[in-house]
């Protein structure tokens, strides 16, 4: 069957075009050589040399028939007769690592589940059982169930907002679910930059692998410097790797450009970190509010400063949290020009995940 050979990032565009023109066959898209895909064509599609292919070549390949639509359809036949509730209804993929939570009934079928998932999802390299996050570093307890190529590392590269980032769910915290928060951070820093009329120094002392940073670094003239760090040395290794790539694209030198492995509460005692930041991110949701008094000295206590953080609180304490933030801000001698506390999502029946945003002003 004829296939149109296109770069993988143009697959959706050409699929759409071929479907609209009535040229698309029902067979599956093929993975061709490095970074190329083959779009299956009907006989009615234009000749190989037609200019409507815009210079893309046509190759002959065996058609790949559509496979099952769900991984459970790939389980061995006897298992498919079991009640559907046994099988996990959700999983999470970071890069080429798939993490799945298994209920007690599913454990005895762990290898069949993992193999069915590998068969269904060609971009997954390793399937792990996810027993949840543990400890202060919020890393996942993962057990490998199957690996496509025998490699067991859970270090992998993901893309977010168009930027590649190294992550390792068994070594450092990362959640793709917070990507809209990171977009929001960019927007808030952009408007704060306009307010101050100059580029900003941002501090992210609970940076993890650094997901807040690429959007900020990519924005021209937004940052003049950064102070970032994490207490987890393995997160700092990934952060170092990521920052080296992101900073290489930056045209101007940023100062300060500091990366530390340290307890955020200790930053206030280091003269190279105390009083340097114009904007402070506080992302340790279980403890953000208790740590905050030790973090505010990181801000340069002059004119206006921006504080943005995330916390898990009792829903009934939403109003009280705003009052607590004002008290903490005033405790530094600043005025709280604005304080917003916004519920992002429910966390349990009584607790919720919030974002807080404040503008502090020192006279
Ligand atoms: C919820 S994660 C946030 C990570 C990152 N900002 C993100 O959005 O993916 C909290 C991070 O704080 C780190 N951490 C925990 N306690 C810390 C402390 N006392 N000082 C600095 N970092 C800490 C953890 O290792 C973890 O990477």
C-alpha cells in the first residue's frame, strides 16, 4: 500500500488533509525510519509525483491493520473473561514510563497487564506499578513490571509547553497536572514585570526538576536572574541537566544564576540568597504556609514584590488562610497590597489544593 512519508510532527496536519480530501485509508499510520511517519493512502489519492504532496515522498509498505482500541483487549483470552472492574481504569505516562496503580485483585495478573500495555502503547518502554508518593521529596514508589528493551531506568524525557525536560518519577517529584499553573505563573510574572518596569529575579527554592522555569526563561526580557534549588539531591541532578539546556538558549547572561541543594528555610542565612528575589515561588503544598515566614527574607525588601505559592488546606479554612498570609506578610514590615487565595481542585472531601498570590510592598 502507498504511504505518504512525513515528519512525525506533521502527522496530524497530513492526516487531517488526507481525511478531508478522501485520500486516507483505514489502515494505521506507520512508524517509518527515525522521526518519520507513513500515512496510509487509498488508491484514489493523487499520483506519487503530484505537487499536492508538497515534495513529500510516497513509499510502498505493507498496511498495518487497526489493532484493538483498548489495552485490555490484548490480555490473554482466559483473563478477558474476568470482571472488568479488576483492571485498572487509569494510568499515567511520563515520557516512555507508564505508571499504573493496581488494586489487590489485579496484582496476580501484573505481568499480563504490563505486557498488554506494552503491546498496546508502542511509545511506552517500561511499565511500573505505582504505590504512591512517599517522604518529603514526594517521589513515587515504583515497581517495574515489564520493560520493552530490558532497561530498568525510570529517567525519561517529557515535553511540556513545547520544551523538553528530564524527569524521573522514582527519584524526583514531577506532575504534568500542574502545567496550567506554570502557564499562569508566566502570565503573572509578565504583568508584574510590566508593573516594575524591569526584568525580574525569580526564586524557586522547591524547584524539583524545574518545570516552572522553561516558560520563564524562554520569555524575552522577563528574567534578569534566578535562584533555584531543592533539598532532594536527585532532583537537583535533573534540574542541573535541564537548566543547562534551557539556559543555553538564553541570549543574555542572567545574574544571579544560582542553583543549590539546600533546605529552603536555610536560604535566609546565606548573604548570596537573602534579599535577592523580586518574585518568590513556594511549592511545597503540604508545608508551604508553615515554611513561609522563613522564606519571605529571600525577597528583596524594597518596592513591590510578588509571592506565588500552592498549599493544601482545610476547605473551611480558606478565609482564614488569606488572613494568615496577610499577618505573615505584615510580620516582615511589608504591606499586603493584594492577596488572592484560589481553590484549584479538591484534594479530599474536606481539604483542597489552593494557589495563593500576593503583592507585597515595602515603603
Ligand atoms: C511539590 S514538589 C514541587 C516541585 C516542583 N516545583 C514542581 O512543580 O514540580 C516539592 C519539592 O520540594 C522539595 N523539598 C521538600 N522539602 C524541601 C525543603 N525543606 N527545602 C527545599 N526543597 C524541599 C521536594 O524534593 C520536591 O522536589
